[in-house]
C-alpha cells in the first residue's frame, strides 16, 4: 500500500474513533482496560500515534464503571486476557459503552466467547 493510502486510512480510523458520540455532552474518550500496566501503556502509545491522545487507562471494574456512568467514555478497548473480561464488558454495556476486545491471538473459541459476552468486535 502506498504512503498516501496508508495516511488516508490512518486518518479515517482516527476520525471515526474521535467522532464517537458521548453521553451527557462530555467529550468522547477511549478507555483502555487491561490487568497489565505494560499492555495498557503499549495500547495508549499506539492510539496516540493515530491521534487519540489521552485515553483513560484502567485495570479494575469499579474505575471503568465510574468513567462509563459519568459519560466520559464512548468506546473501550479491553484485553482478551483481562481477569474479569466478561463482567467488565457487561458493566460497560449497561452504561452504553461499546467494547472491542483485543488479543495477540484470535481463535474461533475466543471470538465466540467475547461475542456472547457482548463485545462489539474482536481484533488482533
């Protein structure tokens, strides 16, 4: 893929995420949820590269639930290996926040599990 198409694709991805609707008039934000701090930091760095600066990083359900209830989050990236992934996806869905699960390795079983848990998508 040539450089201009890559840049255009990155721009479109960034715009799509930034333009997510927020609740209660708050600015749209991205939440990154993982038990592992290095994983959260790595994802934050990657999202900053496409223009999503200031993603909220959380590890626990209570913190995620609080941000979601305040309308501070429009989309959550959740680690497939999160110890309480299903509960986290469920509480975010109840608050109207969509969840995309991220995994280093995608399998059919994992895809079935995260869709049953209520995730919007699973990406590698």
